[in-house]
């Protein structure tokens, strides 16, 4: 990995991506902890959710979006998607010229926090079935009960901004009630879409439940990486936010503005990077720079 030290590199953006708008929950924490950093966010909403996609498909999308972010001069990349992390992050790290920070289900802190000895993990089907989750359960779940609950349909509800709809509430009742019945006192949000449902989760599970969202530790690790590589922004003004997406840009703009809390512009991902069937090699066009 190259060591980035120039002033231009320090002012370069941090790239963040997710299968859709869920990673905005991570982006808002990054913005909170690192207010001076310029940020680029990619929502691959045209192909969300990743949870039921094949490994090859997810790896290809992760490679394509990472290539786009590098072409946009990203000095670091945050994989704000649990499914993309467990499937594709090792491959990305094998060739990326910049630091990659990734999210994963927060089973360790949940295991440390539970008093009942039972925790529930809400995640996509692909994340639940991954070797990463098996490893985390083996490492931190030996003395507790870890209930892995796949949640098909929840990502789609957030992608439609149906945060408090009756259909969303019913899905949460279906997924959370069995956890509570088995004594879970801690719930891990194993998908970045789910923090936007936190209020309804509390209503369904009860106010005494502990909800673990790993967004803050991800932002903290990003900060550590930027300072370790001497590429943290030194500017004295607030950083910029840029949003890109696949799928219906008008729809993603409407949902992103709702979840972000203010109106934003969303741009379509360039065609080279938006084709889901095109296998892209891990390389990028160094002559393309969004800031030129």
C-alpha cells in the first residue's frame, strides 16, 4: 500500500459504499466524528439488497464501486455493508492501494454486554451464512447463546423509506419476538440499514433491550487509519458530501434526503461502474478525477 502524505492526498475524499442507502447510518457517524473530511457515498440501490445475491455478484459489485471511488481520488474506502464485508473485503484489501475499513456484525461487544447470556443478531441471509459470522460466534459466543436471525424484506423497507409503516413493524415483530421469547437482552444490528429502524425496534423489543450498532467504531477505526497513514484532513472548514447511486436516481435522492435529514443531490454512477454483469479487474483510471 502506498504511503499517502501530500497535501492533495490529505484533502482527497473518503469513499463509502453500501448495497443501498443503509450505509448512510455509517456515513452520518463518520461526518460526526470527522467533520473536516470530504466524503463520497455510493448507494448501489439498483441492485439492493445484496443479502440474497451470489458471491460472484457481490464481489463484482464491490470491485466496480471500489474502482469508481479510487478513480474519484479516494484516499480511503469504507465498506459500509455487512454483506459486502463478509463476502468481498478480503479480495478488495488484496489489491487496494489505499486503506480499507469495513463493518462487521458486532457480536463481540454484544457478548460482553449481555446479562442474560442470550444475544440476537439481525442480518441478511448472506451475512448470517458467512464464514465471518461463524468465526465471530466461535470466538465470542462460546459462553453465551447467539441467535442468528435472517431478516429478508427489511432492507427493501428502508430502501423505500418505509421506516414506520405497518408492514415494517410486522416484519420486526416476526424477527424480534422469537429472540425476546428465548431471553435475548441484546440485539446486534448486523446490517447498516437497520439503525434507521431503531425506534421501531425499541417499540417491538421493549426499552430495556440493548441495541448494538457498530457505526461509531467504524468511524473511529477510519480516523485511526487516516492518522496512521498521515492522510487525515487538515482543512479548517466542514467537509463536502457527494452522493452517487444506481437505480432510480430520483427515488434514491428522495430517500437519501429523508434519511440524511436535508435535501441532497444524487448523481448516477457512471455506466462503466454501474453494469452488474461486466466483470471488472481490480484497477482504475488514474486520469479520472471528480475534483478536476
